[in-house]
């Protein structure tokens, strides 16, 4: 026959396991790929060469495409829908924020290229 302390110990252990599982699920869902929101103006932008600005421009266009792709049906979004549907809303909002930041950074970089008389990528 189990004593009161043995039963309590089992309950505490079960609670710890449940808590660990909940933390793992939340961490996994939070760790799902979400779009990167770039800084519009980065320190040192004004000191970049034309080639460096053009590389930044290419990077920000890539980030924008990735953010736009996150708004469509992806494997990550399907998992979010199955396990934690509010995460889809968060991903869409984050994607919109990332796209807006990418657009603003594009304008900033274009202005820098115009000031330095650099070729603007198409």
C-alpha cells in the first residue's frame, strides 16, 4: 500500500513531466521559422560602398520574399494550425511587419545608392 508521501511524490513527478512537456511544446512552436524583421537603418549604412549597399539591397529583397512566402500555406503553418492556431495569426502579423520593414529598408538603401551615384539593382 502506498503511503501519503509516495502518492504525493508521484503527483509532483507527474506535474513536473506535464510542465516539461508544455514548455517543450511552447518552445517548439515559438522556434518555428518566422520572418526576420530587418532594421530600416543600420549603424554604418552611410559608410558602405556601392557594392556593399547593393549586397544589402539583395539581402533585404530575399528577406521580403521569405516573409511573403510565410503568409502562404507552409509546413510550419500547418503545424501551427494543428497544435496552436493563434500562432498562424502571429506569423501573418510578423510577416506583414517584416515586409513593411523590408520595403522601408529598400527605400533607405535606394536613397543611399542615389546619393553615392551607384547603380540601382532591378
